[in-house]
C-alpha cells in the first residue's frame, strides 16, 4: 500500500490561543543561601577543581524526592538561587517541615568527607547561617510557552519548561476516562519525573499479566508489563513553534530474582498507600527509586547508614532490598506491606516473555486517546506529505523473482527458482568485482575461529553463495578453503577458537574492575595477537577474522567483565586484522529448525558485514540527474567516544572523518593525526588499543580539537563539490553550531567563533544535519491507513511507509523513513495491551512479539549553495540509505552508517606496567598452537 502522507505524534501550541499559563506553587532557594552552601560544597576541594565545579549539584536530593515525594517537580540538576529561578514546583504546597528535612539531607550530602571534624563544623555553621523559614511556597502564574527565537528562527523554550510543560500536560491525561479497546480498559498513573532527563511519563497501572506455559512442563509463569506514555518538549530547526512529542511503548517488570548490572542501578516503581516520609501527604503518582550493586551487596540508592533516605526517615518504609532482589514480583499487586512495587526489566537481564514495543495500529489508538487531553491548547502538527521529486535509487543488484503463495505447476516453480539462482550468481560476480577493487589486486584471506564445525560450514557456504564461488573451488578443508576467479583469489583458514574464546578469568569469578580487569584484557589480547601472528605465517596477507563467540547473555550482569570480545578484537587488531563476531547456534531453542534458519541468516550477515569492513561498498546511485554534481564527495564527521565505564574502563575521544569519493575504489577515512586519507579498514584498526587523551579531557578542549579537525579536513577538499553529513546527537555538543540554537541557514560556525557565509568555507560545500529518534528528538509516527485505502476509515489503523516526507511549514526540513525490516514479519495490527481482532475475525493479540517502528529521520538542510533545490538534496540523502548489499534500509545514510560502525573499534587500553600478562599470554598462545599443530 502506498501512503501519500504520514502522521507524526507531534503537537504545537494552538496559534489562536493567547498563550498557555498555569497556576502553580513554587519554592526557591533564597539568594543569600548561595555563598554558605557554595563554601560547604567546595570545602576540601583543590582550587582548580572548585573552579571547574561552579554549579552545586542537586542530583542526589532530586533522586530522593523522586523516590519519596513524587508529586514534587524539580526542574534542574544543579542549584539555582533567588525567586526568579524556583527549585521546586507543585500543584499544592508540600509541608514545609518536610521540605526543610530534604534541604538538610541535601546539605549533608554535599560534604566530601562527613567524618572530617572540620567538615562537620562547617556543616553546623552552614545550618546556623541558613534561615529555614526562608523556604516558603509562593503561588505563581507560570508561562508554559515562555521562549525566545534564535538567530536562525528556531524556538528556544525556557530551560525549566523542558521538565515543567510535559509534566502539566501529563497530569491532564490522568483525568481522561480509561483507555479502552474491544472491551478492555487501561488506567494510567503519572510517574515521578527525572529533572536531568526532562519530559514526563505515565504508566498503565496495575500492570498487565501474560501467562506462559513452558513446553518443558515446568508450570505456568506470570510475566508483568505496563504501557507507558512519554511527553517531551522539543524544537525543530528554523521553526518558531515548539513541539510536544508523545511517544508510547511497553515497560516490562522482573519476575523472580533480579539480576543486577555491575555498575548501573535498576529502577523500582513504587505506589504506597501512604507517604513514605512521616507526616507527608499520600502520593498521587508512582515514585521511582533505584537499587544498585556496590561492593558485593545490593542496597537502595542513598540508603546506606549515612544516606539521604535515612536522613529523611524513609528507608524503613521501603521493602527490604535483600528480599526484593530475590522475589521482585512479591509486592507488585500491592497486597503486602501497604505498598505496590515493580522492578523494571532491562534487556541485559536476559529473557522476558513479553516483547518490546508497540506496532503502529495500537500505537495510534493509544496516542489518539492521550492527545484528547492536549486539545485545544495544543494541536496535532499537520501530516507530512510524500515527496515525489525523484524515483527510487537505481538498483545495482538483482532482486529475487517472487514465488506465488498459491500452488503453481512444478515446471513454473522450477523456472522461478532457476532464474533466482541465476540472479544470485550474477550478483555474486558483481560483489567479486567490487571486492577486488577495494583490495586493489590483493587476495582476500580470512580466518574463521569457530566453536562448532556447523558455524564454520555456514560461513563457508555464505562466502560461496555471496560471491558465486562454488565453480571456482580449488581446495576444500578441513582447515583451508581456496577459490580462484578472474577477479580475485580467496582463501579461508578455519580453526577452533579454543581457550582464546573463553572467559577472561580462569576462576569462577570475573576479574575485578580496574587493574585486575586491565591485566586480564592485556593477557588475552597478547595471546590472541601471538596466536594470529603465528597463523599468518601460513596465511600471509590475512586481513579479516570471523570469530564465533558466546553472546552477551553469557556475559551479562556480574559476569560482564569476563567477556573476551573486546580483548580478542584488540589482539586481532594488533596482528593487523579487522574482526567480525557471530553467536553460536541456539541449542536450547524450542524450535530447532527455526534456530538453524536463524544461524544461517546470521552467518550470511556476518560474512557480508566482514566484506564491508574491507571498504567494499555498493554506493547507492541517485536518480536526481544534474541537480547533484557528478563528482560529489560525501563526507561524514563523527566523534568516536567511549566513557570510562565502557568495555575496557578507559575513556576515548577521537574525531574521525569518512569519505566516499568518486572514482575511489575503497571507502576512505582519517583521524586528526593522519596526514592523508587511508582505506576504511586501516582507519578501524587505528582506533583500537592505547589512546592518549592528552589535552582532550574538557569540553572546551574537545570542542577546539573538533573545530580544528573539521576545518583542516574541509580545506583538503576545498574546490571539490562536497556534501558534509553529521548526526546531531553525536557531534553537536562539541560543534555548537549544530545545536538547534546555533543553526542559521547558509551560515557555518566553528567552535564558538562567529558565523560566516558557507561560501567562505567552500563555494561547492553543502551541510546537512541528520537527527533520529534518540531521546525523542524526532517523534514517533504512523501512516494513516485510511489515506491508502478508504475502507479503513474510522478504524484507527496505522501502517508503515518508506519515503521522503516534507512538512508544509518549511523548505529546509525533511523526513526520511524506511519500511519494515525483512526479518520483522509481525502484522501492523498486532497488539499487546488489549485483545484485538482484525477484519477477518482473527486474534492479533501478540504480547510475546517484539514490535518495531522505523525512526523518523530528520534532515535539516543547513547550508546550500545558490540555485540549489533543498528537496532534491534531501532526496539524495534519503536515497543513500538504500544500499543494495544490505538486506534492509540503513538507519543512517551510508557514509554516516560507516562512521557510526567505527565506534565498535573504539577500545582504548593502556599498557599494563607488568610483564606477567605477556608471559601468561605466551603460555596461552603456545598451548593453542600445540593443540592446532601450528608449531
């Protein structure tokens, strides 16, 4: 079905209304409190650290209030002082004695060392200086549309409204009659908000229940889940109208034991019958507390002996955490201890019988129910219209001829299958030609390290099928396969991965974070490099490795630091090999045939992904004619970032550039310390290993380095037609011009310098900023089925549509969508919140299925040249998502997709100052070589 329009779940203020205001009670920190509190916070800090930490944090006390006083709304994660900047908002005043209790707990938490006598003395002095009577509620009229407009014409809402406006609108949703569909109803509770994240959320309560009966006969299991509705305040480049994005989904809850993440906490939703704080009002919202794993024990966050929960006398009102982590669903129905408790399930915890997400029809029903409360103050943003400026991108590989669903004569079926085989062979030849170009005459030599022979065999078959190699096989196993074609020679060496693929620790426990983990990584890294270098003596020129490795579920939770994947990738990189990983066959699957089909699919995908890492690509061929310069460079800038809590516990910040250059045989890339462009695989390998952060630790340093790299790279391409593509969420915090506030049409800025005309940076330079749905930056959406076929009128049916879409209000903003993934066969009518029967009378209730909806990709045409047509350039970028050698549409345009993949190689690892890892690694490697007869 071809849809002419799609509907975004986005709303803007009614232009016919005179603003939008609300009467609220506000509480501000008195201005004369600032100096004493700052002195307390900075006590004991080195002067340089105190200079950097000018903002006084309120994150911890905000978290406590979110857990025990959910009706309070905090709008910032650092302190503000004076009546013009309230700290708290509420519909009705919260008791002042309890607010004073929160303030006292906050001040105690600001101490660096509570046991230090001088710190205690200063705390008591601060208490004496502060007049607690200064904390008083004031009734205020709050302008919920307060905003300014940037130089580029973009709405800039006041900072406090990103938390406050969604909260007010969410409260209106709770006053609606329950959501109802086909006789079943859901009621929604507002959830305590997070000042740092912004937005507001509601959740269906009580939770829904799905019953499953395991085929192994171990009884019925009950799985709990709820729907959520999230509201976010957002702006769109070059539009003076702010937006409210309304997103919906599913939140799943833990049954039985809670598997705690190593460093992160787990959210716990609470609905007590009475206040958790003595003498406090009964809450009207779900509160959110956190449990966390720390030093071998699980506790409520801020619940230790000196914790804030103790300071506000709330800890005793919470369920004992020791039992909660063993029986997470014991309190979920609110039948014990006068409190209902639900522990949020995370995918890292393992299996949950209820699938993620909502499909378009159910999403539409729930969204249209909730939007009633926004009217008439907010109106739906008009539908986006399909762009017809050009036909789809040209195909370079042939698609299969469809096989009719109805039964056909055997000779007709045989003819179709034969034609499809011929098409596969022709596609294989085309891939060989592109691969030969990227390798520049060198053979492709790959190493397969496998756990099971079946995985090896699937990869060998994937190689033969994808490159049409069967007639060209010269040697077949058991450890070496060889093919020779007119275009290139191919060799694959297959060996058991053995102990190199095992857990990093040789004991029952994973290595401890820090030096022990560093040593374990270094040991395995050295062993893998030594083993691979020895193997390369028999396979000189090997550049690619495929490794069968247990998936994340084996190394989840407390076992995460036992995962050898990152050490293996580092070791292979040391030996000069790019790497691709594949999970084993699922031997525990209920359907063995389905498991085998899945394993074949993953082997095909892993092999093709590994070929792409060599720099081989089918660059999409646009259909826009002379509107796009013939020799156009596509250039992506990307910040490769790792936090210190990443796989190797080391931080990394590396700006990179990816280049698709006309006539170039291979995708190219570079970092700031590279003089020239290098082939894509060489760039990937350069990102692994020891990374010196040097002078790139602060935001200012990183922004300056990014600006210098961008300007230098652009100067290398000056005079050539060049399109720069960036992902907003990746780069804008270090390239501030790319924020919504910074963008001005056809002006470019670097670091925090003045804007300049794009022609000064390059008379053939264009810049397009891409933003996706991360943090609800772009809205969810659906295709109204009635616009594709009038028979669906009034049925609230939603569909999925690929295309380029344009709003009525802008000629510089466009949206790109894809269709369903080829492996995602679930119906758009599938439901999991209520029963649903389709037009044929069949049930579409599918709570166990994962639902998926494509992102709404925003294309902001930031900088163009005179006479350019922005819509045609947007169509060009849209077409760059459709690559013939990928099964599905890419989440980002090709050049940005390649840049994002480089993150997988960002594995910073310092040298470990000891010889023992190398010695242990040498023993490991020698043993492997003996086992595999490589000595």
